[in-house]
C-alpha cells in the first residue's frame, strides 16, 4: 500500500471531530514527523482538499477545503440517481425484456453505474463500472451531445476515432448526429460496442435542466427493428422523463 496516501487519509480523518487544526496538532495526532505532516498538508492544500486558515512564523492552521464538498455532492447526486433510476429501469427491462443500463459521463468517458438484465438466454454481458469512449454507443453519444461545446470539441478533436468493433468514425457525420440527438433527445447505435447489437438511449435531466445520465437499452439488432423499435423508443422516453421528474426537472 502507498504509505503517503494512507498518512494523508489519516490526516483527513482528524477533521471529522475538529473544524480546524494546527500543523503541530496534526503531526502529534497523526503520529507523523512535523516535516512529513507539512509536506502532506501542502499537497492537500494545493489540491483544494484542505485550505490554510492562518499562518504565522510558528505554526499554521488548516480546515477542510471546498474540493471535498464537491466530491461529496457528486457522490450524493450519483447515489440519489441510482436509487431513483433503479425501479424505473427494472420496469423498463421487464416490459421490453432487454438489458437496461444507466450511464454517466466521468473524466471524458462514459461509465456504466447501474444495470438490469433481461430474462433472455442470450443477452449482453456488460459490467457495472465499465467505461467506454463518449463517442461509442448510444448512451455515451447521448452524454457527449449534451456536454458543453468546448468539452465536446476537445473529445472529438483527439485524433482518429474508432468504435469498439474497429469501425472508423466520420467526425463530420458524428457532429451532425450529435445535433440530431440534442434536438430529438434520442440516440441510437448499431454495432458500435458489440457486433450485431443495437443500443437506444434517452436523456435524464436534473433539477437544473442538465443531462446527468443516459437511460440505455441494448440487445441483438434483429430485435430492434420496425414496430418493436418504436415501442422501445416510446417506453424509454416515458421512463427517462419520469426519472427526470423525480430528480426535479420540470418539462
């Protein structure tokens, strides 16, 4: 284990009971040399996890920084999102008998944070926690479409883009597709993550009107055609809208 990380975490634990602590107090309570404590505190301060309240020639005092609040809000939002989404995902999966995912954007990738399997003998075997590029698959493309323009362009301009099935992606065509996704609030992909599979996705909005996740359904392409595809689109839109309402979004 990384001892520096362990020591840094032990320092953060001290602030559970104390609002602010001095360098000397931190070194004593964490049972680490003062120079080591100062080095770790400087790193934590630089990253925004701690901030320096007071400084004098003899000692400095520290408190928890806003970065921890940001992390806490993210965790809280994602836990709330999963709790709200899961019952709707289960109903959706039962209704269409296909695999249903909940996908979020994280560090310029799409991450699958919840999944409900279908009852079919042959279905996709994706894992919770799996990450893929934001330009591959219906769920990731839904999230990419609603990213701020600067972020979106940064991702699209990172060199040659290919699907997970080794198909080259036309960037001009993709940009046009993203415009349609924003307009229609619906995304589809065929054979981008797995051969002979189709994915269909719908946006989930929070109380601020931001797309924070995609409700994604996927299965064999032969089952995503004609009237059945239209039924899946209608049901997916309904369930995604209900999730958004639960998160405070008002249409």
